[in-house]
C-alpha cells in the first residue's frame, strides 16, 4: 500500500541504496552495497561542480563473510565522493575483517571506521548490510524441484531463534505471539 497523497512538491535529491548477497563457490558469502546520490539540478560543492543528474556519491562496499557471520574481508570503492579526497578512506574499511555480525555490530563498526576514519554514508549502510547478511545466511533454500506454494508441509523452524535475533524487532520480541508459537524455547511472558 503506498503512502498517503503528498502535498505538491519538487524532487531535490535521490539516494538509491542497493544491497545484494551472493553465495560464492568457496562457501563464503559476499554482501555488496551500493549508494548512488543524484540531484536533478546543477550545483556546486566546495571543491567541485555537478551537472544535473551527475552523481554526488557513487560508493561501493563488499563484505565477505563466513557462515558464522564473521567478516573475512572488506573492500570499499568510492567511484565518486562529494569531495576530491573522499576516495582516500577506501583502504580503512579493510579494518572490518574479523568482526562478527550480531549484537554490538554497529558499535564495533564505529570503533573501526567511524569517528573520521571512514565515510559516513558507507558506515551507515553497514547496518543494512548486516541485516541483509543475516537474511542471506539464515535462509534455507528449498531443494531443487520442490514446490513450496500450496504443496507439502512448511519447514519446521528450530525451537530457538538464531543468535542475535531475539528482541531485535516487534515480531522477534521475547514476549511476542510469533516467538511463543514458532520459537517456544525463547518465549518469555511479559511481566
């Protein structure tokens, strides 16, 4: 369902974020993020000029993770940064190697590439990359040729949620009806 009808307006900026996970032949998973910022009008920055439709940011980040959610390597590429020196932070993102996606992820990311050691936009996107990684790694594929819709029993979930998911959102809250039904070992009645 779309949002309610907006008041008359004019677009002044567009940010597109795309995050895709790939299963590698060596058993690892690549999670790649891309940020593209474009303005529909010509504008000046302190050290550059952008024509209408020309990117203000065109940024890439790849995390390679194992099945335990540990980052094996990280690579950043800033094809277009807002300023001429932005691309110099790319090697700093290699410091993410060794971190485990899970509780404390955002704090650990900020310790390694935050506070002026990275790119604000890529650091912010890392939170979304972490949830994409979780969805990619924790999703079990249906066997080849197996029909899911309307046929056969649904897969039985484990009795416990994967590490790091409990109390992350309304559905996975320890006292939710969903957790009580599907993950009874994690369920705790509200006090």
